């Protein structure tokens, strides 16, 4: 039963991006006298979240700003609303101009107008999905390469954009292209890696991050990482972006070997790309997830062999875990490709309830299924109107709490944490207390919780792989640099077997 003073408000005509609203929610929640707060666009998902927190939300539209605050008293509520006003005003002011008061705002209103006076070779589009295609078409028409960070773009618009890009001789990366490194410049979610001979073409963001991070761990650098968006190798899109990206890297003198990585692709598209790559002067290795295909770590090991580098022992940090009793496996992922890889490697535990692949169901249904579950929290259905879980982990943390409050047997919890630019500045800060609370909650009921964690990143990342690994292992997690190794270890634990592993 909730108590305190509730305030629920819907504001019309106030759009803010999800990162701004996440930061505003944190600011308001940290205000003295505030118990809970949710500041978000009033999408169906966010309204449901507010209702789950006990707020009574009236009929809302996704274009409205939802403000839900629970305070101790009126003074706490007043302080919360003042903090919200300041947070949103500060953010708006930071995007304003530095000109004299009253001066006309010189910012261009469209991408086309912005490019008129710019010699930029690439435009990065990050606006709500329904508008992203319009801005991307402007960039292509201006003869610029474009990276579309936004999701929510229709497949029809994606195909039209990539055909337009081919006609204009420019790359179209995306939509839903979360990761790229162009000439050493990281765009979107990317890790700190050295320059080197391996070019990466990726129809998967976290797959590309896993490959580039493991290469960095082995001392091998990346020339360019060109993201395509997760649908590029589907039958609908037909690998249009991959073709142009492969040709671009083939013409790049710094790329001595190319890796093509993707979530499970369409077989006919794969065959067509194989024919294309057979004719290139630069060798291409495929890292395409699928049944009976090499996992991403094995693909990296093949790359290392091709460039003459010894395969290292991939880092594992933590204490040996308990085993010997069959347990439920719940995999909660921020990275879609990492989730897809884990799902493939956990096939022996089938059936698995999931929002991925041919057997996909909505996330809410997958989370309530069982006994084994693998869910990608970065799927579009869970990110509309809110930040990606690599930035805002609250949805996943809430689910961990719900799971461990109600579990009636032992659990193996398989998680990923993705480091690098754009990601949460200190993932361990929120995850460590959540894991400790979850373990205690399970122990109080006589159940075991084993946490297996895939940590994707490098020591050079702002968060530092080693620092995060130590903090997370101190909370009881067994931390792997290889997502595939983490998934295999979790499956062995879920089967009740004892893994042949001695972590350091």
C-alpha cells in the first residue's frame, strides 16, 4: 500500500528526448522529501510503469509529458516540481545560442538547411523515429553519408533510403544504427579501441562492440566500424547497406581484413553477400549468428589467426559458483545481439520464453513465461519514449527485483553490461546493490541465486572493464569478457552441472 502525497500531471506541447527525461527523473527522485518520481513521455509503456508504481494516470497521449511524483508532503512536492522546472530549463538553455538577448535564433530548422553551410561528410540523425527518415532523405539528397541512430523507422523507408544512398554514392547506416567508428571517431555506443587493420561491417550494435572489444583485448585494432542497423540482412532490406559498406572498406587501404557481423540473417541475403565478397580484393570473414554457426568469440579467434595474433585467455573475474541442482535460467539483456547469441547457445534448455527470433512473443509475455527466459530489453517495444537500457537500466533492475521476490526455486541470472561511449557512466553503481538485495531475498527463502555476467568493453573505456568487473564480482557475479563463454557457463549451471572453470 502506497502513502504520501501523489501528483500526476500531463503537459501538452512539451517534448523532450528520453535522455533528458531520464536525467530529470533522477534529479527529481533525489530531491529531499521525494519518494518516487517518473518523468517521461506518456507512451503506453511509461503509463504502465507509472501505474505499476501506484499512480492513477488519466487517459494520455504519447505526445504528452507525464509527470508522476510521490512526496512526503506538500513541501516535498513543491521542491520536486521546482527541481523539475530547473532541470528542464537548464537542458533547454544548454541547447540555445550564446548570442545577445533578443537575437534571432540562427539554428537551422532542417537537416538540409544545416548542410548548406557545412562541409561535413556525415550526418548523424537522432530524432523520434517518425521524423528520422525525412531528415535522412535530406542528408542523402545533399550527398552526405548518414548514420540514423533513431529506431522506429519503417522498413519501407529504410529500403527507400538505402536505394537513394546507392544512387547518390553515399552510405546509409541504420536506422537503429547504434554503433559506428569512422576514422577513429566513435559514434553512438562504441568502445575505446586502437586503430588497426580490421574493418567491421555490422548489422548489430552490441555484436560489433563485442568483436571490437575482444580484438582490443588481444591487441588488434580497428580501421573503421560501419553499422548498418539490425534489419539490413533481412529479406525485406536485402543487405543493401552491407553491400555499400563492404565495397567502401574494400577500397580503404587501412583495412586489411573485413569482418561482417549480424544477428541471424536471411539465407538468400547471406548467399548474395558471399558472392560479392568472393570478388573483393580484401579478405572477408563472416560472423553471422545462427544454428551451427561460430559464436562471436570464435569468430574473433578466427580473425586473430588470420592476422597472425595469438588468441589470449579471455578474462573471467569472480569466485567459483555453486552448482549441483537444476535451476531456472533468466537472461536479461541490454544488447540485442548478445541476447540472440545467448538464446542460440541455450538451445538445449528449450523451450525458452523470449521476445527474439522466430518464437518471439511480446516482452511482458516472455517475462511471465518459463521456466527459462531470455529477453532483450533493448527491443523497440521497450524503448519507445524512454532511454535505451544501456543508458537507463531501471526496467531491467525492476524486473530483477520482481523475479527474485517471487521465484520458487534456484535461479541462474544471466546479464550483460555494455561499456563505452554513450553507455551508463557507472553501471556497477546501480547493479551492485540490486544484485546484493536479490541474493539476500533468495537466500531468505532458502533458494540459490547464481549471477553470470557478460561485460563487454575495454580497460580504456570511460567506465574501465577491470574496475567494473571487480565491483560486480564483489557483489557475487562471475564476470566474463566473452558473452558466449558467459552464456555457456550459465547453461551448465542451469542444468545442475559443475562448470569446469576456475575464475581468477
